[in-house]
C-alpha cells in the first residue's frame, strides 16, 4: 500500500492506494473527488511522495513549538535583565494635589446661591490659578439663618398700602447673619448665625458630606448624580479634614473676621478665652466642628468692625491669623472708618484698594492678590507644621 500526497493551493490531501500508481494522476482521477477539491494545474503532474520522506504541515508546525517557546523565554529573560533607563532614577514622582476648604459668607440681604452666582468668575479664576500649585479649592456657600422682611431693606420707606395686615412681608431669598438694633447698635440673632456656620462645618468635616455647587448635600454620595461627579473630580486629591479659610463680603466679612478670631489660638493648644457667657455655646460648637483647629487665613471684602461691647473679647489681643482686606474706594455702603477699624484690630494685615464700589471685584487683576495671599498663607502653615513635627521628634528622642 502506498501513500500519495496531493498538494493544492488550498490544502494537502493524503490518499491511500492499494495498487501501484503511475508518476502522475490524470485529470479524470481528480474529478472523482468532491468539487471543493481542485488541483492547481491539472496539466502539471504531481510527484508522488511517501510519508517517510515528507512530513505533514501540521507535523512541521508541532515540531517548531519547542523552538518557539525557547526563543520566547530567551526574549523574556533579556527584558528582565535589561538595565533601567538612565532617567528612571531621576524621574520625579507625580505631585500630590491637596484640597483647600474655604467658607464663602454672603452679605446682608443675599443668600449662599446668590453670592455664588455673583462670584462665579472669581471661583473659576481661583481654581485655575491654584491648579499649578497642586491645590484644589472647595468653596462652600452657606446661607444665613435669619430671613429678612421688606422693612429690613436699607432705604425702605413704608407706604399707605404697607400699613395694613401683612404689609411687612418676608422676602423670599434675603437673609442676614445678624440684625443690628438701631438704638443700641447691639447685634440680635448673632448666636443663630454662628450656629449655622457650625452646622455647615460639621456637615463637611465630621459627617463627610459632599459639597455640590457650593452647597453641602443632605446625604453622602450614593454613586449617582452631581454628588458622584463631584467625587470623581476629587479622585486622587488629598482631602482636607477641616475648614482652611474664610472669605466674606460686607456683613459676611464682619462674620468672617469674628469667626477667625473666635477659632484662633493665642498659643499652641490655648484658644482665645470667651469673656461673654452668652457666647460660650456657639464658640464651643464652631471649635468642635473644625476639630479644634484655627483658620489659616481670612479675606474681608468691604468688611467692618463689630462694635458691640460684648464682642470686645474677639479683638483683645489683636487677631493674629493672616488677613487680607479688600476695600472699594467708591464704597458708599460701608464707611471707610469702620473698615479701617477692623484692619487695625488685625496683626500685620494686607490691604488692597480697588477703584470701585460695594462689591467683590472678580476680574483677573484683582483676583491675583487673593491667589498670592492664599498661597503664601498655606505655604507658611505647611512650613510651620513641618518644623513643629521635627521639633516634636527631637523631643521624643531625648
């Protein structure tokens, strides 16, 4: 019995024959195979080869498998033994981005969302300017708790139609941190204002709630919606555990200065003493909400000094937390003397005067001082923290 190998362009076929055959196969012989089997050229004779002299293609590929595996193994060994790139040792690690939490306090007759809408350009410029410094600001816009009525608006004059029942209507989106009594100049409802700030700080710092569009959410992130988008944007960012600074406008600036003074330490571990018993409650709340940590900076836009004598403990001694005071040369709402008195109550204040009125300037020219101030404050705080850490290590080793 002989074994014949027929090669075609598509494949090879082995045919077993029980009788000797000639050196070529005729076309008539091939035609007896199925239509799918064709010879490349029926006129060309196909030589007869035995299985002993010509192995099948599958046998050839199988025979090459050990060689291929050996070659692949050699290549892998070369990769493992390859020396490192000369620049690999000098490659700088990816910089770590850090969050900076900032309270944004609106002015009298405003609200958190309204203040954010007015300062949206400032917020965008601040985020962009701090990005090269690997700082990611989170701006938080709480709304004051005291709703205002029509008669509370400056310049309001009652008319005949307002004298009847319901004439003094509450406004839908006008709020105040406190109310001033015209006769005594004392501040009413100021405790409620600071309690609202304590509630806001507690929600972010202690309860781990997310800040979306400047507002603290009612619940933690559930993986969907804007809260999830906010979490995605903060991926890889080292989260701050406390409120780092505060920026306020007008009445919000006065609140920002008082908040800063109430939270600061006169010495390490020694908070400013509270000399007015009625204030002990809200002072305790805001200090606990920020984990006992003072603020790193305070920015006052058109701010003013708090006059009531019961708040005098906030200004003696002077506020030593770094402060930036931005005044409008054409401001007719807040008297310059009241703003200057607040400046004098602070230690080493930074003062910037813009050629405008009673508003927050949001163009690049006037955001630049804000960015430089915040950067300097954070760098100094980081340096101070590192120095205190090194000093503590030395004391523990002795």
